[in-house]
């Protein structure tokens, strides 16, 4: 399989690339500003430039495309909604359209922030999205564009993505911050009133490749089989990393002023992907143990 990873220099994209290099014979990546350092062909690409997207995908002629490129700065999207729309909606559509033109399978990565968090139940794929900030709105619009221009896409909704970047192995995302605070020996205030199902980048990458190999498509939640607060997540990180977790303090989302609203409960129901692949999604504890 000839695989193109769009956004291969980001956390998720670098993990997808690393897993793919172990599984398939030809991997190509794209990057926006800096190359990821993998020993494979790579193109610099801005997905908002439709002609450039068409040119790269036409040149690569992939059997499958995994789009990990996105504007993920939630507050940045709120401040600059035009840029968020250009990248997360129009850019997603550009990649999907070009993939369709060469007959490539497509996996597009989305987010739990397409939901507004007003329920205490885990969101299944059947629940109608209703985002409460520009990031979620732009990603939801991207989902719609992808479905309009690609005949049979897979859309994966992820949550609170974290892990180690490849190939350098550097901690990234929430654990990197918590780990850094622990090393400095300072108090770590974490929310007890937000609930998420964190997506471990390496496991997510393996799931993406498993899904491509299964030849199935559709919309899937891909996350850990856990529903936790950042407070619980942070304590798990410290415990698995060998630190004293007593420096974690309870905090509230209301304590922090931010440009964009965050949903309070976006835990994801992962039953569909578990049934399709015939295996359970790991728990948060299992993933964090692997991380360290």
C-alpha cells in the first residue's frame, strides 16, 4: 500500500508515519513548516492551497491518504475564525477532493469538540454534533466537506490527543506539561469538572492502520476506554512516571479565562471501533503506562 500522511510532522501524523513505516512498503508525508525527520519522501504543503494539494496527491498517487493536518489551537481558532475555517474546513475538503480524484481511500481526523458537552453520557457516533466554539465548528464543517467530495471516507473523532512525537520520542501534549511541572516541583492545579476520553497518539495510529487494512469506512470514535477528568489524568501521569502525585491540586474550568469555551463533558463511546476491529480500546492507565 502506498500511503500519504498529510501533516506528518505533528504529534499524531508522526505516530501514524512511524507505525506505517513498520507495516507498509511505501510511505510519503507532507509537512507545513518543518520536516519530521523520517527516512521517507516528504513534501512541504499548505492544505489551504487547493492547487498544491492536487499537485502533491497527483504526483504521489497514493492508495490511501491519512489527513492529520489541522489548526488545533482552540483559542487561536476563536481569535481567527477565518484561518480556522480555511485550514479545518476548506483544507480538509481540498485533501478529500484530491484523494477522490486519484481513487485513494481517505481517513480524516476530527475531534470530540464537535459536541457541546451538555450531556453526562458518552457520545456515540449517532449523536448530532453541536459545537460551542470556532474550533469545533470549523472541524465539523470540515467533516461535512469531506463527506461531500469523497465517495467513501472514514472520519475519526479523537479527544485530548497526547503521546510522544516521532522519531525523536519527545513527550507532547498534556503529559509533557504535567511532567515538566513535576520536575520543577511546583503545585499542579487541574480541572475536576471537565471529562474526556484521551486519545494516545501511538494507539490511535495503530487503530488508523488497522482500519485501513480492514477495508471499512464510516465515522468512528477513537479514544481510550476511559472517561476521566484532567485531575485524574494528571495523577495517573505522575504515578506512572514515578512522581509523588500529592502536588496535584483540584481546580475548576471557571478559574481560567480563555477566548474559547470548552465543553465540559466529551467522553466518547468507542463501542463501534471495538466491534469492527474485534478488540477493546486500551484504558487510560494502560496507555499512560506504555507512554512511560
